[in-house]
């Protein structure tokens, strides 16, 4: 089998659920750059502003459909109409704190929505590669600090994390019950290969997620100039949004190959181990890359919110399986990620109409880095200083970690 590459999606019909969200918008723009025919199915954007709107993502889509992923008739219809070669299922509730406030919705969207998509693929009765995006929060976190592997037990202390573990169990059961490639081929049925992607915490330009760290950093001046961190010492596998998206695209490309039956499984997509960092480190590093506002604000203070319940203190991912099976490895170091994120917001602040171009520039730079081309230089890119250096810490984090 040749090494998979996202370029294999050129000319393919791709269905993306959750395309109006932060990650989904970046993914739709990247698929357009790759030359795929993309249909998007999702609720209307839930933030104001929203990357989907400011970057004009609807304009690059083959079809844009607004709907709830739990609406089985609507999901059946969009799958039947789009006849996808690839399904990238991102539609989900994605925030830990939101899961505490609305647990039933977290389970309903993340579990029932996934079964709706997979049942629609079953009903379509055509060959397809399906990647279900779950989360690094799906693991039974023992707080040991060791990087989790795909073979580790699933679990979840809080409702959001548990819903993502349940989502993984749904994927596993459908793969064994309905989408076993060898059984499908033996029965003369179209082969559907089903896999899942477990990504670390992502940052990047255009994230205005409620309770999101980068979004809250951007909003801090309007809220008094100081960012409030609930868990400043929590360690997370931070990465640029393009990192896991490259993993999903590479995985989808791999599943399309004729000899890819063994690749239908679960994969972690996370950063270089040295780039795991605390929330406080990330805020300090991003603030340094971003620079102070006119009033000098970019500070933070710690204020635990015990009423929102438990959050894991340490979460790390082992990405060796993706490297071995898919030839996928993380590309941008954390310094590069922080610099590009800050550059995106500065560029957008100066010219809001440039949002799509800013995304395209980052996508092109990322593709160049993957292929070995030189990327634009930046102070702070690369491994950077040790985490003990608070002035140039290269961490990135979320006030509320998101999946």
C-alpha cells in the first residue's frame, strides 16, 4: 500500500457533518483547496462571530445543508443525495463545561447523532470511507500522566468525556456488526471502511467557541482585560487545528485504497510530546506571540469553578500508531502554532474580509511544511525555550478544554 495523502480526495464527493463549526470550517476550506466536492450538513453557526461566516465557507461548498445530526430523515436524505465517497463526521457537542450544564444533550448529539450518520451510510449501500471524529477525552484517565494509546480503556469522568467514550463504542460496534470489510466483500456488498480519530486540544485562527481559551483571550479586554483560568496547571496536548485535520484527511485517503481493510480502527492525532503544556503556559505563550493591547492587557488569574465538576489534570496522547500505519506525524511545533494563531487574529482584526485568505495562507504553509518546503520564519517557532521560562513559554490552552 502506498503512503496515503490528502490529495487522493481530489475529485471525490465528501460529506462533512459539523462543517459550520471551528474545525469543520477549516476542514471545508482545506477540502476545497484539495479539489474535493464537499457537501456540508450541520446546524447554523453557534457563535458570533463565526469562522464559517467571516470566511465565506458556504461559497466553497458543493452543497450547504442546515440540519440537526439527530434528525434521521434529514441525515438519510443528505447522504442519499450527496452519494459520498468519504464521510467526515465532526458534528458534536465539544465542550467539557457545556457537558456538565447539559449532559443529556452531550449524549444525545454525540451518540445518537453518530448512529444516525452510520445508519444513513448503511442505507446508502455504496462503497465509502467513514472517519468519525471523537476526542482525546474518551480515555479512562488514571491521571498517571502517561500518553494514552488506542488500546487503552475507554471511560470518562464527566458527561462530555463519557459521551465521547460512548461514541467510540458505537463506532467499534458498527464496525464489527455492519462494516467488517472482509465480511462485506464475501457477501458481495459494497465495502464501507469505518475509523475514528481522537485529537488533542486545538487552537488556531477563527475560534470563537464559548469557554474556549483562544476566544476568551480575544474577548478578555472587553470583559475587563483579565483572563480567568479555571485549571491553569492542567496539561493538555495542544496543537494547531490543521494538525488533526491532516490526520483525518490522511486517514480518509488511506481507507479509500483497495488494500486498506486493516486500517479501519481508532487513531490518536496529537502534538510532539515536548509540546504538551499547561493551560497557564499556553496562555503566557500565546499572549507573548499576540502582544499586549493598547492598554497593556493580556494577564490572567486563577479562579477554580468547583460547581462545574472534575476535570483531568493531565492528558497526553501517543501517536505512534498513526505514524506507523498512516505515515502521519505532527508537523508544526508549538511556537509555530502560537505565532500563526496570533498572526491570524491580528490579520483579521486589521481586515475582517481577509479571513478566508488567512486560512488559505495557513493551509498552504502547512502543506508546504508537510512536504518539506521551507515555511516562513518566525521568532519563537520550533522547539523554543523550556517551560520554566515564563516570558516565552510556548504553551497553548483552553479555559475549558475542548474535544
